[in-house]
């Protein structure tokens, strides 16, 4: 968790950094139009064409018309460097490509598009390329109870002790308690903001954010000076869910934003975990509603969290893996096989996430693995068949 | 819920009552040897042969050797009649055959054999033939917290309001709170004892048991004079689980007997539901451990309980059932089809319970129903396919 993966501007062409810094301001992120154009033409050509208003698609022209003359990329990069920050771009070896690959144009009612960010403004030494494996999102209400605050802090510390990194949104309530719990245990923690890095929000967490940036990471897709807004919290939440291998909801009211984050995690194939609480507590109603979904794991202790995210959560090799022959299996089916756990039965959707194989192929692969007696079904989920 | 299903001694031959009363004392229930012999030869011949020690199987001879000369059947029947009780036997139309049919020789580690009772000593007017449908077991720790006691009482009242009957063990703690909650709401409740009806246990619940017997039922398989013992609580718990369509665990410590009752309910194909509580409470540890099983439902409110036990819980017709053609389906597959709900996805195991069809045939039937577009799979469970 030491530094050494600091700014990689040395391996990223300056014009790429400048282009992406410009593009992050030219339309409110995440912009489907900008993202699609960058995917086809690259950031430098896209920025150039937007600046000049030349050969743009109609939707890109509309999306960027108002701000295309504003280019603060140089000032933004300088301002962030002065604050110890950097712009992390997909061309950088530290880019969390594995975690963000599941962000695509999927969308659900009431949710912003689940699109990848164009880049991330980052403070802090934590390597982000490790995101996903071993990262657990800890989210919940701002209006948390003493019970929720205690659990968030205590469990975040327990997760740090287990070698895991917590991800949260630095809000008051559960978020702040989780970040503090990790820090108390000496573990790195990651805060994803809905505003510019120079606008710490909430103000009461300004020093906390500095501490997080000391060993972990504070990151955002919003350029310097951006103030938070309701829409931006929802947009930010998709990054919290995407960067972690599972999302733990500690407390959530009936209409909590944490439930939306859990929904995003589910859509992305991540584990959703809830902390149970008193049925008499309005702040646990959202957790218990989520628990009605068979895909949600109810976790009563830190060990349950570690068990749920499984060996992928800790890079731990599954020592119980049998040496039964997997000869003759295709590389794709082998990846499904490797994603199976002996201890924890996993849904096909989750195996698709772990293996990086599409869901339909996972289902076909599981049939094949079952026939080969390498996998067994357990209540609609799958586990490695004991030798 | 009125009387009218009182003693049916008028339709049961007196020698059958006398024989079963004798057999309930001649070996500690449930006796595999006695049960098997009764199944083959009927209660009257079995009692006669045991009394005379003639033509017995070796295991039956051994099981009944010590007590075969003790025949208190007449005195037991008279004593219970004097207390307003009766002996309910399988030959009686009020026998809860549907609920008890799943008790067979299945057994699990640390559990007594899951055998049906030879008969039941009963006080109270509630028809027992209705057991199962609409009956929910509410169980939990004796050393309950204020939280657990409140939930048990409040939810039992809510279940009574929803037209459901609670079943419990009349113990201190959760059991007593559940019985009282039902009574407060004017609903019938059923207490299953681990001792004779003339030995109310615990003594502090003596008046509570009288009130339960006023509108519901107090029942036991132990003859008059039997005192409770650890083994008998375990044996009793199988009846609590069997008589209800689902078991709700309100609070349970790590090694609570309520967890065993839940295991029995699971083995019998009943729904297992747990009330979540603070993860900081030792009395919720058992509930949260049970919640790790994908087959367990976490219930945050009374409505969740009603939803989990489904329309079978309340005799409510499933008005959403489509009129799609089921022509050509075998009677067995039709029964599986009728056990499907549109609203609640059910496991094959649960459908086996609801339909009375064996698990393997249920699985074959579900394949057929899926091909006919009458059923759909949802996370390893099955529901009626919307029209």
C-alpha cells in the first residue's frame, strides 16, 4: 500500500492528459455522447474536433455546444498538482480498468447511465489498479443511528484488519464512520466525491479527507471548483459500487440513496450485503427490504463479509481447489471454473463478474462443469464440487 | 375458529382410543419400533400383542419390555376428560394429517427422529385438521431481550389480525410473548408442550395455558403426569415445526433450541423466517446465522411473513392465476402447478411440501411446466409465469 504508483504523467503523453482534462469539463459527466466519440476517435482527436466544432455527431454537438470554448485543462492540471493531486487516465497503467469494465450503457429507472468516467482526479498514494479485488464499499444513511455508526466504524476496522480496503462517499453518517474505522485500524480507505477535490464536502469532513488522502485515495470525476448537487451524488454512487467487489449497506431508510448504490452494485454483478438491525428502526428498513432479494447476503459479522466477497476479496488462493482434471475445457469455461469457490455458492451473474465471461456463456459453462462433476448447484447458485 | 370440532370420540371406536393411550405410555415417544408396528398391524392389535408380549419384533420387544405391564389408558382418558381434554387420534376426522404427513424417519445430526406422534392429548376448541395452512410457528430464546419480546408480541398480534394462527412452545421468553400477542388480538394460538397437560410448564405460565386452551389448543404427545426434560423439548419442537406452514425465529442465541426447530422446519420443507436484530445482540446471532442460508427469508415486518408463507398461508385464492391451458399435464404435474405462486418464487423443496409430490417428481414436473411456459425460474426458485 506504499506509494510508488504515484503520478504516471511520465508515461502518459501530456496532450492526452490535457485532452481528457478538457473533455471532463466540456459536458456534465458521464456524457454518453463524449464517451462514444472518445471510444471511436481517441481523446486528443475528440477534444480537437469539439474545440473547433468540426465533424461532430449531432448529439455530441448539442452536448458540448455551451462549454466548448472553455478550456481550463492547463489550469486544472496545475491547480491539482499544487494540491498533490493528479489526473488518472485510462492510458495510465494505474487505471482501475478491471473494476470499471462493467460500467457500460446499462441503465435502470431513476438511475443515471452506468458509463465509465473519462478520467479521475485523484489525491493519495493508493494504487488504483488494485481496485475491485479486496475493496468493499461501505455505505449508508447520513441520518444514521448510534448503532449504525458503531457498526460502520467497527466493521471498517475489522475489514482493514482482514487486509481489505473500504470505499465510501465521505458523507456524514455511515460514510464518515466507515472511513474513520479504516483509518483507526491503519488501513487505506477510498473516498469518492461528488464535487471537485478543492471543494471538500461536507466541510466538516475537510480534515478527514486530508487524512484519507494521506494513505488511501480521494477521487472524483468532477473538475476543480465543481460544487456537489443531488444529481452528482447519484452519478458518484455508480463509481463507489463499481470500484468495490461488493457493497455493504450498514443502514438505509426506506428511500435511502444507499439502496440505489446497492441496486447499481447488483446491476454490475457485485455482491450486495446488508447489516441487519432492529425491525423497529427506520434506518434499517432499507436494509431489510434489500434482504428480501435472494441475491442479497445478510451479514452478521465481519467474517460474513469476508466470506461473501470470497477469496477474490483477499487475493487468497482457494487451497481447497481439487486437482481434478480440467483437460479439454475451453479457456472460457476454465475461467468460469476458476471463479467458483468451494465454500461459497455463487450465482451465475456473480460468476460472470468474477470471470469476466458473459452471462450466457457462464450458464453454458456451468452446465458443462456440472456434467464433468467439477461444479455443483446449490439453491440456484454454484460452487466448486468437493473432490 | 368456533368449536364444533370437539371430541370426536363418538366416531372413534373406544378400543382404538384405549389402545393408543396405552401405546403412548409403553415407550418414550416417538418410538420407531412402536410406530412401525402400528403402521402394519393397527393400534388395537399392536397394543394387545405388546401387553401379552407375543409375536413382537426384537426391537419392539426391547422398547416395550419395561413398561408393557403398565396400562393406565382408562385412567389417563378419564383424567383428561375431567380436565376438558381429549385424546386426538389419527382415526379422528380432526387429526392434522396434512401437517404431520411430512414426519417420517428422516433424521439429522443432533436431532431426534422426525416421526409422527401416535396421538395427541389436546385441550381447547380449535380444529386441528386446519393445522398447517394459516399456522405460523413463532419461536425463540427463553432469555429474550426486550426487543425480542416486543417483536414476538407485536407480530403475533399482527399475524392474528391477518387471520393466522401462531404455534409455539409456551416457554418463557419469546414463546410466551407470542402466545400473549395472539390472545391480545383475539386470535387463537396453539401451545405444544413437552410434558403432560396436567403438569403445566413453566409453572408461571399456568394461567396463560388456561387462556390458550380457551380459544386455541394446548397439546402434547406425553401422557398425564409426564414431567418435561431436555430430550422432550427437542422432541416437542418437531411438532411445532410440523404443525405450521413456516417457522419464524424471533431471537436465537448461537446455540439456541430455536435454531434446531428451524432446522426441522427446513427438513420438513417448511419456510424458515428470521427476524433481524442488532448485530451487537447475542440473542440475534442465531437469527443472522440462519439468514446466511439462501432458503431462509429475512422478514422485516408482519407483511413479509404473510408474503413468505404465501397464499397457502391464508387460504386466499391466487387471483392472478392465468387460465393458460394445462391440458395434457399429469395429475402430479398439475399439483405442482397449483402449488406455484405468481408473487413468490418457491424452491423445489417447498413446492414438494405444498403439493405433496416427492422432490424428484417436482423437479421433473417443473421442467415440463417450464417448457409449457407455465412456470419460470427465478434465482433457483420457481414461480407461475405471468400470462
